[in-house]
C-alpha cells in the first residue's frame, strides 16, 4: 500500500455520472472510464467499497413530488441503484478486479444480501464491495446510505466523486465566478447548506469523525485523494 494515506475507502458515485453526456440511462463507455479510475487505486492496494445513486434511471424524491407515494418512489429508486451496481460490477471485472454486489433488498439471483461481516470479509480479501439498494428503507438517500456503510465497514474516508473539482459556493456550471472551498468543517456544510451530502449523512460523519473528500472522478482525482494530496474539498473537524 505504498503511497496510500488511507487503507479503506468508501467511494460515493452519483447515478447521473453513469449516464455520461446522456440525460438518462447507463453509458457503457462512461462506466468503463470511471472504473478505470477506481482500478488505479485498487492496484495500489486500497480496499474499496462503493455506493452508487440511481438518479440516472429513477429519482424517488422528485417522483413523489409529482404525486407518487414517497415510499413506492423510494423503493423504485433503490431498485435503480441495483441496475447501476451490476453495470459497475461488470466493468470492474472486465478490468480484472473481483467484486461483490451486496443489496439491502434481497434478490438472491442477482446479488448477495448485505451483511456487514460478509462485506468486511470481502474487503479483506481484496474484493470491491458494491453496496446497492441504499439502506433498504424509504426516506433515506444514497448519501445517507454511503455514510452509514462507511461507518459500518470502518472506512477511513468517504470520497464523493463528482463531475466538478470540489465544493463551490455556487454552481460552477452556471457561474464563472464560483469559488471552490479547499477545507470545510461539518458545521460549515450544515450552516451554509452546501450541497456536499444531505444533512443526515453529514451529521453521521461528524459524529464518527470520518472525513469526506469531494473531488473530480476523472483527472486522477480519486488516486490523489487516497494518497493524501491536496485535491478537491475536504470536510472534517468542528
């Protein structure tokens, strides 16, 4: 594990990232590119767990706002994350890395049920653990699922891999004068209502003192983050 600052990391990917330039669905080339970035840190010896959103296929909260029952919409969103998890599993295995998809909703023909001890054993054996179906409960986002799995699996850091370089004071895609934060405290994120992760996820990381690094999923951002380089935005401390 030469050069690594962390031994075990949870990487949170948005579902939208898997769609690439499309607005919907899964773009195989984009998934392959993302997985090549992840493969770099795997080859360095990092133990990796993944949580992937489902917004490229179905977003529960926005659908409930349009009249669908919130619980039903959230369960549909959870199923969307399983589709994404299987796509990422396929891409990583084509790169030669063993993976296991563990789902909070039992579907034994497709993936294993999520059991914390089983997930830890997979990580210890060098397998990538892809946690699917969120927490298995409605009203909880995949951000919260990422924080929860990060705590359960004793991850040293949570890396939120995005399309931008870090956390900004406003949307950098729409504002040329957006300023990127290099360091933030958990309280800063909550008080300024910055869109790092939702408040439940931030609070969970704060209570357990697990740092969150927000970085670009490309340009070697994930690799630089786990090596402890000054990349993206780090959220930690009071």
